[in-house]
């Protein structure tokens, strides 16, 4: 709580009025983080019309600046630290760490991939691994490898088969 107060200009009494415990403050931070992380990460590439290209460019940290990839995923770190100690923080942390997967799923569906859920999970695994490695090394080089892995994954992924006239009639 002392760290939260440092330089804030808020008294300890006021902080405790809104956040009776450190865990209450962490929960509030995780809610805010979860709401903003997708925009923070994906807005820099949102101008790319091709969803598959958008995914690849997401991992290109050399071209997309202003993202703090070397700090790791706050949601994942909180979930790891509080596992077995505070279920709500773990739940909020996991939710925040899955926000990238939700965005990847949206992009995979728009790109027309046959198994968008599986592909989105794989891309999130690549993202989370790159975040951890970038955080521990303090540099962005893991994202160059992640971009290569994401590119290979998308190249290998099958596109959904278009519905036939017969199957279209059955769904009406």
C-alpha cells in the first residue's frame, strides 16, 4: 500500500476508504488492466485490413512502437503470485491474460481459418511466451522469434471450406 501511495498525493486513510486491503487494490488494477490491454496491444496494428497480416504485424515490435512488452503480462503475473492464496485475483489475472486470445480469435475468424479457436490459443501461447522472455531478458528479441512462429503457424493453418449449396439449404 505504501508503494501505491508514493507520489500519489492521496492519504493512507483515503486509499483505505476505497481499497480496504492490498488485494482489493490489486483487483481494481486488474479490472482496469483487462479493459485496456487489448486496445493498448492491438490498436497500433488496427489499420491493417488483412486480419492475418494484422496478426503478424502485431508481433513486429520493431515496426510498432510504444508498447511496453518488456514488462510482461500483469494479469499472468498476478495469477501466478496469488494461486492458492486469493481466487478472485487469480480469476481476474487469468481473464486479463486471455484478452489477447479473444482478439486473436476475432482476427482468425475474420481471416477465415478452419479452426479459429485452436489457432487463437496457439497464438496466445506464443504471445505469453514472448512476454515472459522479453520481461526476463529486458529486450524485445523474443518477439522476433514469436513473429516467425506466428507466421509459420498461419502459413500452415487451413482455411475454412466454403459451404456448399446443399449444406446452405440444410441450414435454412
